[in-house]
């Protein structure tokens, strides 16, 4: 069973849901651009826009994770803290490639 967040800021959740719906529309637009043989540079510009929008969602999620999930684990026990440190290092590695 997947882990659940310790706490989620309702405003952040709403902002992320809105951003993800917008991103979904942008990706559908990209599909149409490809189908319509649009100019490659225009498609690449839109891809960059989608990347940045996804990064914004990721930043918001990382902030929530640090504020709630990581803080709770670090305060819980030394073992949980060590596991969280490992998780955070791995997350930072994966998200900065």
C-alpha cells in the first residue's frame, strides 16, 4: 500500500491540482502541434513550458514533504530520521538530474 502524506496544505493541494489540469491541457496541445506538423522550435518552446510547470508542482510538493512528512519523521526517532535523510538525498538526486 502506498504511503500517505502526514499532512497536506489544502491551498497547496488546490494549487497543484489546478496546475496539473493546466499541464494536462498543455500536453494535449503539444500532441495537436505534433499532429499538425507545427514548427519544431514552437513545439520545443511549449515543451519547455510544460517542464517548468511540472517543476513548479514539484517544488510545492517538496516544500510540503519537508514541512510535514520529513519534519515528523525526523522528530519521531533516530532510525526514522536516518531513513528520512536517505529518502531526501535520493529525492534531491532524482529531481536534479
